[in-house]
C-alpha cells in the first residue's frame, strides 16, 4: 500500500565552510522575509556544505516541517542525533513529527527515549500528552486499518483492469471515510484523467499538494499527466527540482526515475535505475525498457543493447496473453474518444463500448447524455445500454431496427475486419444512421452493409451476399441503392 507521505533526501555537496556560512545567512534572510522555497534551498545548501554544524541542521529541520517536508525533516533531526547524542530537542521533534504523519510506533519510541533522559525537561509535559494521544489513535486506527487497506486494494485492482468507474466509486467512498488518506486522492486523479476529466484530475493533485506539500507521488503524477496532456515543456520544468532528490523507498525511487526518463531527464534517470538494478530491485515489466532507453540516451550503447536483450526482460515479455477488455489504456481511449470525437465517431465508439457488455460499459455509455445533444446518438446509446442490462428499449423504432441490422451484419464480418484501421464498417453505419436511413428491412439492411463493406475489398458477388442472408438479389440491390443515395445526400 502506498505510504501517506514520502521521504526525500537532498544529495550532498562537498563541504565548504565559507559557502555554508553564506548559504545559511541567505536562508535565514529568506525565512524572515517569508520566501520559504528560497529559504529551504539555501538551508539545504548550507547543511550540505557544513555537514558537522548542528545548529544549521536544527534550523533546516524546523523549516522543512513548516513547508510540509515531514519525512525530510525527520531525516535531518536524525542527523542531529548522530552529531549530538544528547540532543533531547531532536527526540522531541522526532516524536511529534512521527505522530503527525501517523507513524505511531516510531513516535512512541522517541517519546519514551525523551522521558528516559529528561523526565522533567522542557518538553516533558508535551511528550507525556503525546504518548496518551498515540495510545488513543492506535486503538482507533486498528479498527479502521483493515477496511482502508481492503478498499484501497480493491480500487487498485479495478484500475489495473481498466474498471475506471468502479475504481472512481471505491476511491470516492474511501476518501469520504478517510479524508486524509492521500494515496486515494492520487489514484482518483489518475482515474479522472483516464476518464477524460483532465480538470478534475489536476484539481485533485493541486489539493493534495496544498494540503500535503511533501507528497512526492502527487508531484510525480502531476508531471506525468502534464506530459500525457501534451504539456511537455511544463512537465520538464516541474521535473527539474526532482533531479536533486532521492526517495528512501525503492518503489518510489523507481517511479521518480521513470518519470524523469519520460520527460527527458535521462542522466538522472539512468543513475537511479542503475543504482536500483545493482541493489536487486526490478520493479515491473518496464524496468528493462526504461534502463535501456536511459542508457541509450546517455551514450551507453552497449549497455542499452545488453539490457534490451536480457533474459529478465524476455521473461516479462513472454507473460501470458491478456484480454484486451481488461486493458486500462483501451478502455480509457474509448471513454475519452466518446468525449472528444464527432457524433459519427461517437456512434462507432458506442457500439465498441457496448460489446464489452459489463457494468463499466453501462456507466461509460451514460456519459453520452452530457456530451452531445444529437438525438440519434443519444437514442443509439440508450439502445445499447438497454441491451447490456437486458431491459426493453422504448425509444425510436428506427434505432432498434438499425441496431438489429448492425448485429446481423457483424456475423458476416470478422472482428478483426470490423476493428481494422483501414476499415469503414462502423463508419458507414454511423453515417447512415445520422443521415436518417430507415433500416426498414433489417435483413436487407444488414446484407447491404456487408456488401458495401466488401465492395472495395473482395468484390463480394451480389448473388452470394443475398444467399448468405436469405434474401433475393433485387431486394439487396434496391437497399444498396437507397443507402448510397442517403450517403450522397448527407
């Protein structure tokens, strides 16, 4: 399960006392003037240049807490303890910070260590109260933890299989119950993006970063979605500060590395991926891909070829075949196409979605009401929804006949040909439907659709086509002529 917050560590620079003093002075001045981002930068530089200065580290840790970098602040307080084992101030802040981010066992450990050293110290009363609060919080958390994990796991499984509407419902229920569980927001943003709700996706990520500025997952998701939305330059600019951070968790470090590779920060991506490889981490099936890409882009051609041809990568590629109906990108493309395409293409997409014949398809087709006012498209979507749930269709009889004709025509055209990029099977049907074709004779209409489809391919003989559908040639010819006239007039 994704952690609520993530730790990042600024990479160290060579020590330089003069540089450290200058950075510290600039950091303090920026802090007094309320420029927190600038203050954080200079304090990081100061502690890197003077790694032995306890006072620098204390100031830096307090500042990190103020800007929401809780995990990072804790790393610095731990460094303070390494430099000064007697620093009870560090123990107090570690106990308080850990409790703030729900690391109750670790918080209790530091609180007890503080009381062992200074039972009547400056922070003793606060630490004692903190221990009592931790006990209460742990009792409540134990009751809720199983439910939270179950819901979040369920949502992730829905996402993996492209069940975006089910994932959205589960995540919204989870957020309503646990409004400070940030991983749910991060996943909800991704789901909204895949559903074509770009504005909602970015608003959710912005909310997370406002409430929890140290959430690296939200920042990485923002970069990824910006890139996917075609805002590559904005994604690249946002990624620049991340070239100087290193997450503690390997899975988050991998996500950071692949994000940097995606936006073109290949040097840093290669460094991290190579380090992960050396430590035995392999991530997912794309690990070898990103490692080979980053190696190639940084001029390591032999390494790139080695990774690309590795046995590990081949094993991932030889995984068992998957059902396209469970593919996240496939289902997302259908929903986004429904939102963005013209009405003729929408009819094609509606039929493809309806063939999935599950709850997700039913929910997707319901979107049609809010994205077009074309009565024909709306009626066709309603007919498809009725078929999915086995309900009677009480709408336009012409739409019902057209749907039946299409189903009959599909039996004579292979699925590969129906879905071919060069094909016009569904396109012609959509144009006819929008142009007002009556489809009065369902069987003849199906035969005409099939003959017109193959006319530019295998030159299907009229007699053979008529025989296949059990109608006479004259009826087929007349229906084809009628369809052509309708298309010409459209």
